[in-house]
């Protein structure tokens, strides 16, 4: 079972060394780490290239595309049987890849979301990520408040045929998009309470754990639902069914 780790980077030079080391140390010789850099202006690209690891595939966007389209590009480039998403500023705990490989090898699951230890100000929170977000499956639940957190997700590559391309409308998040569509298409979803990463909150994260303005939330949810509905309608008319992605596990 080939593992593809997909990461989007942007001005993350100060966080990348620890994260890259924690990932590469768990990958096998035939696995890969696909990184798409979103036109960073710091030393992010230099840090990545300094590893000189053949398993590392770096692609650079010519201009800033945003986190959703950058992750979409990384996911589309992945060649593995199972895709693991990763943020640039977390830290993978030992045994993460092995545990997820075992779950997918059991052939009882298609998409996994695992728990995480939340680090705030260099101190571990007394609540896990699942506790903070009330994580769990359910289409309506996750439309209202998304708990498909990308840095904690892994899924079979065949799910791409039902989830790519990702809508670029305001309010659409790549992880919620993949998780909710996977549910709608009947893939087997499992949330596991075991923390497999340190999820680092440093104030510069792309996503936030804080409550947002209600009007903004409502607007984004409406856009998200509309985009999901349009995607499914198009899929049923075969407009998005030309992908060559296939399950190989």
C-alpha cells in the first residue's frame, strides 16, 4: 500500500523542519510526500529542497492560489493508494502512518479522521481537538460546523473521482468538501479518538478555532451547500466523471 502525504505550504519556513522530519521518518521507500508551495516569500522552498529526499515531490504555484486550490493540486498529483493530508506547522506522533496503514489494510474503511493533541502557546490544551470541535460524522452536522479537519484526515485515492475538482467559491473548505462528499457517495467513514499529531495553534494558522461572525458563517454555509449540490448534480450528468482515478488497494 503506497502512502501519499499531501501538504500545502505558504511562508512556513520556521515550522517545516520539525514537521517534515516527523513525516519522512515514518514513510517507506516507495511512499511520497507531495508538497505544493503557494508562492511563498520566505525560505520555505529552500528549506524543503535542503532535504534532498527522493520521496519528496515539490511543486511551486507560479502565483498565490489560496489553500483550497493548493491542496487540490497536491491531492491530484498524488500517486499513492492512500492519501494523508498534512499542515505545514503540526508534528506527527510516532506510529501515525503505521496505524493508518493497518486501518486501511483491514478493508473496513475508506476515510479516517483521527484525534489530535492541541498545542497552544507551547502548552498542550486540556481538551483534545475532538472535544473542542465535537467531532464526528454526519452531513448536516458537518455542514453546520465542519469537523473534517484536514491535518487529521486520510482517505483512499479513489475518493478523488467524487471530490475533485473542489469548488472555488467563498466558504468552501477542502477538508469539509472531501469528507461530506465522501459521506454522500456512501464511502465508509470512521472517526478514531486516538491522537496521532500535535496540532499547533500559533496565531498564524489558516483555520481558526474561534467563533466567527454569525452573518459571515451563514453566508459561507449557504455558498458551501450550493457548491456541494451543484457538484453532485454535475456528477450525475457525467460532467465530472471523466477522471481516471481508481482504487488500487
